[in-house]
C-alpha cells in the first residue's frame, strides 16, 4: 500500500463509489483513500477491512476535500443530486473538487458526469440532475484537469425500486411505467461500474479528455418487461405511457424523469462495446434479474 499511487474515492459508502472502491482494491494497481462523512459508521469499517484508507470529509467542506486529495495521483468523483434535488449544490460540490484537483495537480480524475441537456437542447429540455453534471464536466475541462467523464446509463437496480413493475388495475398483469416509446433505453448494474472505471484508471493515455458512456445493453421497455416476465413467471407489459402523462402522475421527480426520458429518446452516446471491453464481466439485464429475484419476491 505504502508505495502505491493513491486514488481518492468520493461516495465510497454509496452505490457508484462503493463499486469503484472495491474494484480498485481488488485490482491492486492503486491504493484507495475514501472520503467519508461519518467515519464511525459500519460501512466505513467495511472499507477499512477491504484495505482502504478512510478519511473524514464532506463535499461541502473545501478544506476536507483538499486534505483528502493531497498527495493523491487521482480521484473518482460522484455527487448525489438526489440528496437535496439541487442542481446548484451539485454544481458547487463538483466545481469545488475540480478546483482542488487543479491546485493539487492530480494526474487523472474520473468524474461521474452526464450531459448538459439544457445546453444541448438550447433550453428546450431541462434535466437538472444531468445539466449540473454537464456544467461540472465543462468546468473540469475548461480549467485543464486531466479528466475522464463516465456517463453511467440508468441503473438496472432502479427496476427493483422506483421502476419496479406496478400491478395493473384491470387484470392479472404488471406494467413498467417509463415514457420511452419504442426507443431502447441503455442500462447497467451499478455494481459493474467499478471495474469499468478501474480499467479507465489503468489506461489514462487512452481516456483522459474523453467522455465514456457506460452501458451493458439497450432494451426497449417491452424488452425489459419480457425479461421480467420470463424470470418472475408473471406477465409484465410496457405501460406505453407518454412523457406528458408521466409528468401528471404526481410521483416524486415525475417531471425530472419525463424529461430524462425525452433526452434518452434523442439517443445520447452510450458505448456498449467499449463497456464490455472495460468490464468483460458486465451483466446483461437478464443476468442481473436472475441474480436479484429475491428483491421482487413480494410482487
Ligand atoms: N440511479 C441511476 O440510474 C443513475 C444513473 C446515472 C447516474 N446517477 C447519479 O448517481 C448519483 C448518485 O450516486 P449513487 O447512486 O452512488 O448514490 P448513493 O448510493 O446514494 O451514494 C451517495 C454517496 O455520496 C455520499 N455523499 C453524499 N453527500 C455527500 C457529501 N456532502 N460529502 C461527501 N459525501 C457525500 C454518500 O455518503 P454518506 O454515506 O455519507 O451518505 C454516499 O456515499 C446521482 O447524482 C445520480 O444522478 C444515477
């Protein structure tokens, strides 16, 4: 550990950062320093047991970010829009890390970014949890930090939680309610992101300055439904909802998700082939569901 280059990992107690920290530790080319808000929590100890150095810090506290980055070769940076539903806060946190990485001369940052949809659509579509990350990507590149942006497709895990099949009112079947029309939607298990990011850290010359869209595969909502039907033995159908109807469902983040799907229908770049090269073990949706059937047992 002592003579290995250090990668500071943000969000290591969460889904993306946790996947990245584990993959880097398993790969053993770099040491991991995890910045964590509460270092007394059991998940901080889990990371220590896996071999990570754990340091206390907060993305809203510049001094702690600077301390966590000092002496590091690189960093994996993820911010969580959904903590406060605030684009401004997410942009502030992302830029704070970018500026500190620049001051300290980090050699390679992998940032979990997404497109600035508002800018790309000339203001017609706003997806705040994308737009803020897009602004941060632009900032990283503008100030000259050697950075790779990974634009992660929708997590397959969402199908076990917010997007799980909904029981129909008018019959013995379930529906998937996502306004994608017939356009395939890219997806990936967040547990497979880490190995892909680790490969990117192992090939800086190929990936610095690039945006990489990570996706295991792209399926239509009916194809996602077919996989679920086969695996669960219950009929699941695409609800065939429009973005306009989705917005009126009165569920949390309805407008945000409707606009995200409007953007997905414009087919942003996600590179399935490259993702499989970066992580040859990346799971298909079918494999993911068969490994996670337990989570949908109550259906
Ligand atoms: N869901 C999807 O399909 C999808 C797809 C692509 C991108 N994304 C993006 O992924 C991001 C969320 O990442 P995730 O799924 O890994 O979330 P997560 O599992 O909820 O983890 C969030 C992590 O961020 C840490 N964190 C939050 N606020 C912090 C702060 N102020 N200082 C330091 N650490 C802080 C949390 O630490 P604690 O343990 O202290 O809470 C936790 O480790 C979102 O911005 C979302 O837009 C999601």
